[in-house]
C-alpha cells in the first residue's frame, strides 16, 4: 500500500468497508492507516488479512480506536497473537461497541482464533494470550460497561492476573458471567478472585472448575457466600451460580467443611456444581445432599457431574 492510498482514505466520505489482504501493510503501514482513521467519520468495517502489523502496528491502531467512534467491526489475521492485546484492550477501555476478531498463525502453524468480542451479545472470549496481555486486558475491564460475559476457558492464568482481576470484580458493575474453567488457577489465584467477590455487586455466574487449587482455595472461594454467625451479613448476595472441582482440585476436609458451611448458611445461591471430583468419599456427597435438602431454602440445582462414585449428573 502506498502513502497516497492512506491519504485518500483519510479524506473518504463514502467507503464504509475496506479490506487489506496480503498488502504488505506491516507496522509502518498500520501507523499510516491509524493516522488516517483517526480523522475518519465514515468507515465502519476494517479487515487486515495475511499482514504482519506486529505489536507496534497494533499499538498504533489501538490509539486510533481511542478516538474513532464510528468503526463498528475490526478483523485482524496476523502472524503473531500479541497483536490482539492492545486492540481489544482499547476497545474495552473506551467502551466501544466494536466487534473484534483476531486470528494468528505463528511459525507456519494452523491459524487459530486469539480473541473475539461481540457487543451484540456482550461476550468477550479469549482463546490465547500471554501473562502480560491477560493483565492488560484485565485492567481495561475495570470501568467497562459493554462486557457482560467473560470466557477465558483454557487460557493459562497466573496469580499476577488474578491480582488484577480482583480489582475488576470490585469496580466493574456490568459483568454477569465469568468462565475461568481449565485456566490452571492455584490457591493464590483463587484467593484473589474470592477477595474481589466480597465487594462485587453484579456477578451472577462463576465457573472455576478444572483448576489446580485445594481445599484452601475452596474455603476462600465460598467465604463471601457464607455466614459464620447469626449476627453476620453475607458479604456477596448477587452470585447465584458457582461451579468448581476437577481431577486436579483437591477439595479435602477443609473444602468439605467450607461447602457445608456455605450450603447451611447461604441465602442467595441457586446453583452449585462440583465437577469431575475423584477425591471426595460417598459419605461426603451424602452430607452435601442432606444439608442442601434440610438446611438450604434457595438452592435449586446441585450438580455432581463426573464425580467419582456418582451416577447421573444432576440432583
């Protein structure tokens, strides 16, 4: 692409959609493109295919997103997945109703999706991201109002990300569903998530099954949903559904005690899921089932899907 082409785009008052495919845009071209679109009030859809704009090019486009409010759809196919982070972070931080799809095909690998944001259903799905990228996206969600469902299934997360996400849970007032299944979260990470739940007043559904935490993590996770005396208020009353468990989750005695305490005292949760557990004994399931029937007035669905020694999935 020539500089003249970008100048034409800058003066454009007619074109609504444009695609660059194998056009050697690269980071320099992305900078010219971003400069042109900063002043554009016409273009609604931008696609860049089979071009390596790199992190520098992505940063330039993210600056454009911060000032351009007319662009409605952005699709990028790049050789590197790191291009997704600045783009989607800018969209979220500025509360843009912009549909975002980013694919990458690194080192000749088959192309895979990195991230997608669909404002039509308020869903942000992250398929692949590094540690620093996940933290940056988390920061952009703090004051965001366009995302209601966050799905990070399968993304390997660290406690550093969980520490940032704690503040998201405390500040964000729009998130209704968070899916952190199979993200390798350990006790420290779950403790941060649980800390955020104490002040959260919007989240209704949380999935954290398939992770690597122990009974300590379970205890902290359920703490904001429990009362420990008749004089104490339940910290979180908005979360209605919580799911945890997994073959690498070691619930143990501390976890069982926390589950029974929550079931006995909780007054808001309607769905509880314990998935794929291989360590609880039959008597533990009996105690959970008995407590849910005898002492809990709000729980409507108890799922023991995939748990060892349990036939069927839903109780």
